[in-house]
């Protein structure tokens, strides 16, 4: 039975959007853990699946559903075999996760836990969000969102670690945590899923920013009308977002240890950034000719002769990671860059890395709608105006709420912005070549 299931999984798993090994042959699939979560028909099992490719090994988790008889039409797209399917998509069985968290159950190697003092409504039915790439999130009614970390990395996920620590401090600007489940992998406590409050009536920052950009573009024929007089002006929200970001950074510094990096390490940081730039120039010839301004910024970074404070940070901060409720901005997805090693995602860093990420996100929002737009040349000045206005508002809010940006910090921030733009050049060249003009604008003055 196990061998037949492993063969089914070998043919199925490579086609899933969350599978990280696309484009490479699968050499073998093995089931490392198989735990029954719900008996009967339908049944639910939790699997940890090992996938081997070209000598490398990755682990993934799967909620495996079993049903006797024909699979209902609503679940046909989740079919794995005659009796098996991906049960993350089946609300008839996913309530078992809520029940186990409520009970604090230990089921074989799986440990289900809930945050002290919370009550979980186990009657809520789930629906899978469709936009994610590397994880799968189940939304239970309008109450909870439970993120399954499909590709498993041994260790505690930074999102669980950070959000629960901030919640213990009653920190603002986070979604309330409810529960999680975990196991041991390679001798380490490893997070399998994390459940938080679902912000059902909130809007994400990216959508709100694009709506503002569209409003401003509507005034393309009236360049005398400033962005501040356009109905969809976003600058007040950018200012509030800067304030929220500073508060989150302050809470992170209080909840976790901080440190400093001395001038010799700052110089080594500059050299690492310089090496990445030089490699990217080899990989993406379009970047050639822009390197002088970036090298100059890295030279100024290397000349900093005072220590720089480092702390826990978000690590992957942009407009898509923040939600606007009726009362405030809420920051989500503290897991960092999913593709990076866990040690790097948990490492102390300058909070200005988050600031640089958000500033680059404003730039993307301002120019996103120009791609393939017939009036792009006419709208370019409006895009630059929108970006400059909202970058300034965000930075004003950040500093007014206690975020620190002195002269050395400004030097570091500029270097981190350029480093992010260099990364974006590489990403766009591989995935969306027609968008490469967005990060390239960072080096011409129009993107800063």
C-alpha cells in the first residue's frame, strides 16, 4: 500500500504550484511520516513526504484525504488517485486541525498547540486561498487563517516565533495568533502550520496603492493638478504605514536581543553587495553602465566608521505584506524570504532593510501599470511624482514614530535600496523581461 501511494505521489507532486523542484526530474519519493488525524469516510492523514532530485532531498507536508466511492465533483481538481486527494481543499475534514489545536493534542510525532487564553471555534469550515505559491492557507469562515508550510525546513518558523512574541507584549499592528502544529525534523522543533486572526474586511496595501496610482493617471492630461489634490492620494496612508513600521521595529527590538556590527563587518557587507552587483552585471548585460552609481553608494557604506544596530526584522517587507483595517495597518508574513535558509531569515539585520523593501515597493506600484501601457511615456512623470510623494510620506511617518535615520543610516538605506534593485533586475530578467525597466529606473534617478 505504501509503495503504491509513493508512486502516485511521485507523479502528482511535481505538478503542484508549491513544489520547489519544478523543471528537475524526481528520482524518488518516500513517506517519512504518516499520522491519522480523522478516521472514517472521509478520512484524513498527515504525511511528510521526502522527494529526492539529483542528489538533493526536500520534505513536503500533505493533508491526505481518503474517500470510498467516487470523489465529489468539487474535489476532482485535488485528486491524487482513485481514493486519495489533497484534503487541504476539503472542509469536511479540515476541522480536525482546529479540534486538535483546541485540545493541545499530541498525535504520534505531531504536536498541536494553541495560544494561552484563546478560544478556537471548531465549527468553522475552511476554504483554500488561491494566490499563494510556496504555502497553502486555509481560511476558516471569517475567523482564522491557517498557513501550511508545504516545503519543510527544520526549525521554528520565524513567523510563529515573532508573532507569538509580539502578541505576548500586546504589540499593535499584528494579526492575533491562535495556534500551530509542529513536529521534530533532524532533531529540531519544526513548524508545520501557524494560525492567526483572519482580517476579512481589510484591504492589502498593494491593491490600495494601485487604486491610488490609477486615480493619478486619470489626471495625465492635467499635469498642473498635483498629486495632493487627486481624490485617491495615498500619502496619508503611506505616512501611517511608516509610523506602523517604526512601532513594529520598536517592538521587535524589545522582544528579541539586539546587537551592533562594527566598521570591519560593515566593510565586509559592502564587499558582499559589490560582489553580487558584479555577478549580476555578468548575468544581465542591461545593468552594465549603471554600476558606477551603485559602486559609489557601496563605497560610502564601507566608509561608515560607527557601529550599526541590528535586530530582528520582517525580512520580506513590501506593500503586499501589509493590510489596512478600518483602524490601522497590520503587518503579516514575518517568515522572511521563503527561499532563504532559516538561519538567514532569523538573523539580526538592520531595520532599514525593511524600509528599503517598502520604498522599492512604492516604486513598483507607481510603474506597474505602465508596463505595456500605450501612454506610458506621458504617464511616466506622474508615476515619478506618485513614488516620490509616497516615499517621502512613509519616511516622515517612520522617523516621527521613532524610526532612526541619521546620516550613516541614510547611507546604509541608499545602499540597501540599490542592493534590492540589483536583485530585482535579476528577477525580472529571468521571469518578466519586459518589466526590467522598473528596477533599472532606480539607477537613473527616476526611481529614487
